[in-house]
C-alpha cells in the first residue's frame, strides 16, 4: 500500500436505507462524516460543534436534533469501527480448520482495517486519556475483543491445540500490544508500510499460542473442529 495524502477519512457514513431517505437522515450522516474527516487530521480535544457544522452546510442548532453532544458522535463512530474489526477477526474467532492459517487471515484483515482507520483510533485513545466517559467507552471496546479471544483460546485448549494456561491475562497482553502497535504504525501520517506490522503481530500471536515452529512454517497440521 502506498501512502496517500488524504484530507478526509476513507470511512464514510451512509444514510440508513429506507423506502425514501429523508433530509433528517442525510443530515445525520453528514454530521458523522464531518466528525470522521475532523479526527482523521485533528485530535478530538480540538473538535467543536461549530467546526463540524461548518462543513455540513447546516446550522449549529441542527446538531442537537440528532446528538446530545460530541461524545455521543464519537461513541457512534467507535461502534461502527468495532463492527468492522469483529468482521476482520471472524476467521480466527469462529472458523474451523488450521488455526494458524486462520490467524494469518485474521491479521491480514485487521492490519488492513487499521491502516485505513489508524488516525481515527488514535483520536479515540487520545480522548480517553483525559476524559473518563470516553475512557469507559474505549475500555468496553477493548473488553469485547478480550472476551471473544479468551473464549477462542479456551476452546482451542480443550481441543489440545493450545497448551494449558490462564487465557485472560495473555489475551489482555496481546490485545493491548495490538492496539498500541497499530496506533503507533498507522495513527498519523505518513503511515508505515503494513506488511512488516502484520508479520510482527503474526509472529507474536502464533508463537505465543501455537508455537514458534508453527509461525516459521506459515501453517500447521492442527485441525480445529
């Protein structure tokens, strides 16, 4: 992937589908897109209602017809991104077959999402550092992935695919490492090349869970049913 100097986020919000899309739904989507564009280039702390509405062509008062405050806007965007990451994680979380090949597939998708959305994630983390409401939302976001990965590891342990150990602390360490590395690599322009990042994460996850030799081979004779 080559670095592209973008002034707006590649993630866009479309009006919710209906038989006839009304002005109100288009306005709501326009405000969310304005927020995406803003945090693509600026920290959340600099965001104001005026800065969002100036690019929508709609008056400031319209903002409060759709959102209580800027935090609600950001929480909606975080939910959108969470859905996208869970889709990326599906091969390893729910797939059957070789778990090593499945984790490679998941990390390919995860890094692709993070490369596109990195500045947005950085805005969430920066905001969480100084704002308790957003810190709670970010911790809930991470906790969802902790629960899913922990359940997956414990299921693989029952099948004898992963050695016995307490899964949750290992999952927390791996997921926090992922978040930190992806934000550092892709959270600001220019972004790093994605392949070395993907390879580093694959080495850590596969070596930790399935063994270093499995990472070196790129696949395994393990079979998840």
